[in-house]
């Protein structure tokens, strides 16, 4: 036994299905744009934090080196009789604070590098060294109306919402026809 079947479409059904498919493609493209933009922003943010952590580490290392020099100079002065035990104790305490700050900066730098590696998908065995200049956030000098207009035009999540509404309208029209 053989059976044949053929579907007869009412007028406009084919174009309605194509319109729904086009709307689904538009929604998917908008969703990809949202995810892509979020990934770029997150990667930029993590990279800037890694650069900041590197700068803080360099500053902490310099501060520790200076604290070591001051401590040594104070010890020499003390052996010559020109410094008191209190001064020696204060410089030793400052050296301890500087070492603590350096170790804290190293820990934060390692955490920032790990976050950067995660953001860019680097392997666990890859050594990353962020290179670049820490960027200063741009000045916002435009007025609220211009910011609102830009936000409404450029926000990818709003494009997704508009595409979803268009898709729903076309699906509804496809079922009506």
C-alpha cells in the first residue's frame, strides 16, 4: 500500500511562515549581539583591573624597597648612637606593613590575572602578562536627553525585545491567515 499526501496552503501562509522565520533569525542575531557585547565589556573590564593590579603591585614593591632602605639606615644610625630604639622599632613596623602590602598586592594581581584568563578562555598552563596602558574612563559631557537617545538606539537588549515583539506579531499573523 502506498499513500500520498499533499498539503494545500491557504493564500499568504507561505509568506507568513517566511516572515516568522525571518523574525526568528532577527531575534537570534540580536541575542548573539547582546552576548557578544557583554563578553567584550567583561573582557575589557577584567583587562583594566589586571592592569590596575599590576600597577598596584609595582607601587607596593617600590614602597617595600624604600622601607628596607629606611630600616637599614635607621639600624646604621642606631649602631652609631644617632637613633633610638623607638625609631628602629617604628621603621621595622613600617617595613612589616610594606611587606604585607606587597604580599596583598601580589595576591590581588594573581587573582586579576586568573580572572583575565577566565574571561579570554586561556588555558591553566598559560602565563599571562597584561600589556597596555590603564585607560581613564571617558568623561560624560552629553546631556540626559542625548544619553537617553543613544541608549534607546544602541542597546542590544532592546533590539532583542523589539525583534521578539516582531516575531510574536508575525506568528500571530501566520495563524490568522
